[in-house]
C-alpha cells in the first residue's frame, strides 16, 4: 500500500509539472452576428476546406480560445467541484414536429427551448439546435480528438444562456453558450435512437432542403452516464468563431452502425452539388487553457472499436490516413494507471532488490563469523607451560 501511495505522489508531481496553466483571453469586440452563423447556415463566404484563411476573414477565428481541441488525457485536471448536469424537457412528444435541415454545412435539427439544462452551469441554458460533424470512411471526422485520435463523427447540442433575450444576443457573450459534445463511433448494430434522424436524411439531400420529423427523446442521443466529462472554455467551431462557448465533451461515446455512418458520409450535398463531407475543423492550440475532467480516474473512452486515427495537424481536405494502425478505444490504457503502475513497479523492484541485498550481506557476515570461530582450536596447556 505504501508503494502505491508513493507512486501516486510521484504521479501527482508529474501532472503538476506538465499541466498547462490557466489563461483565458477575453475578446473585447462588441461585434454581433446573425443566428445563421451559429447554426452553420448556408453562407457563401466560408467552407471547411479553406479554414486556414478563416482568421483573415473572421477576426475571432484567430483568437486564443478556439475550438475544437485535442483532449490530452495525461494533462487534464480533475476538478471535484464540477456539478452534475441535469436536463429537463428532453423527452419530446411524437406529435411535436422538429425541422431537419441540410444547410450546406451540416445536418441540423432545430430544438424547442423547452429543452433546458437546469444544473451543471451558472444559470439555465435553453436548447436551440443539434448538428453533426463527420468525415469519410478513410478520414474520421470528429472535431474534438482524444490523445490526437479522431472518432468517425461528433454531435453537438447547442444551448444559450436564458439570461439573454435570444441566441442572437447570447452568441457573442463570454457566458453565452453551452455545447454538449458526444463522440460517435462505429458498432455492429444500428442505433435506434439516431435512426429517428438518419431515416429522414434522404429527404434533405440537397442544400437548403428541410423536412419535418416527429419528436422523440433527445436524451437518448447522449451517453447514459452524464457525470463523466471534460470541460473547457472555447468557441464556435465555424465562423464567426465567437469565443463564447463552455464546452462539455462526454467521456463515453455512442456507436452507430457502418450503414448509418455511411448515410452521413454519402447522402448530403453542399453548394454546386458537391458532396457534403469532412465538415470538421482541425483542433486548435490550447494557449494555456486548462481542460478539466469530472472524474479522478482516466479510463479508456468507451464505445467505438472501429475508427482510423487521424493526425490533428493534417488538412481535412486531403485524403491522408494515419500511418498507425487503428486501435479501439476499449484497448486504451489509462495514463494514470500507466504511471501509477510504473512507479509502483519501480518502488517494488527497488525494495525487493534492497531486501535481497541485505539478506545476502547478512548471510555472508554470518558465514564469516562462524568460520572465524571454527578456526580457534582449544589446546590444553602442557605442564611445561604451567
């Protein structure tokens, strides 16, 4: 037990040395933009394959609190004060219609403001929409990465702070938005909950087309366990890139079947009938921002087994695959477990070596002592000696 305690102390020292310090930039610009930007509506002035020029055209896209990011599980900071997330109104009646739209940048589902986050953040946040980011069979398309590895896709559920009159007012405020992010992988079976959306995707195959789908329990699109998540301050991942988002990325992922993932990758068209695919932004620098986690352990991301690693610094417009073989997240070993095991093993080996050395020295000393006694021969004194 002592050895594991010492190992844990060494691990904590290592994390303190390598963890980034907190530094949050506040943009003072009073710029406002329309809801179209937030919802990634059709906009002729930007596209994902020219994201390297976004900062030149949209000031905030060059900021120091941009999203998405890579989540490095070795440097995340456990914060026991992070409150649980409590959702209300997510179970929508089937008679309530929801608009599903292909806006030329993503597949987006409008949500009623009766869906709310009532606990977990400072204030009550009202739902506005959810949308997807995806890639191709060769290039996984999640926006956030975990230890520099992309998942096949990602879903974002966007909420705005109820203290502002509308999402237009909230979008550029430092505490204006909360986005719940879920990483999507590939499993063996269809996901019935996501099928409620994907079954209608063929009806919105062209840009700016929309359709109505019946309400359903949106909560089922999220992981069962909402208590394990990563948290950081960031931005919209599309122009105008306002740095107004409190991000929550859940540790547990959700799986779709290969057929369902193909619906996202192959069905939708963007402007000029180009395929709508690889609609993700590459991870942005942290610039010293802390990434918090709500749990002490760092287990493997749960869920998908079939995805391809994709280097975070590669341009998504190019068909480049990672040279490394894909390994399912269930095979990942916790960084904390690795270091604790390493230090525990080191201390154990050192202690055993010392005990063996001490034992051998004691045994050697005993032999020498016994040998010295055996060399003393008792000889009676002769009369001549008396």
